[in-house]
C-alpha cells in the first residue's frame, strides 16, 4: 500500500439549519408541556389537601 504524501484532514463545517429550541421537540408542540404542568399542579393541590395545608386560606 502506498504511503500518503499529505496528511488526511477532516473539516467540520457548521450546519446552515436553524437550531431547535428544545433537544427533542414533541410532535404535540406546547400542548404536551401544558398538560404536564396541569397534572403537576393537580398533584400538588391534592398533596396539600391531604396534608391539611391550604395556601388559599
């Protein structure tokens, strides 16, 4: 096998595509995040009611 006359160089050029805001965007868009936040709020309220803590009083 012949020896290389020049060193082998790999250049990485930046992509022209715009970068996504989130790493793995959901196919459902913001709806997925809104549902998750609503479920978290409901869980927090039910835990507060179970322990007797009422922040609205």
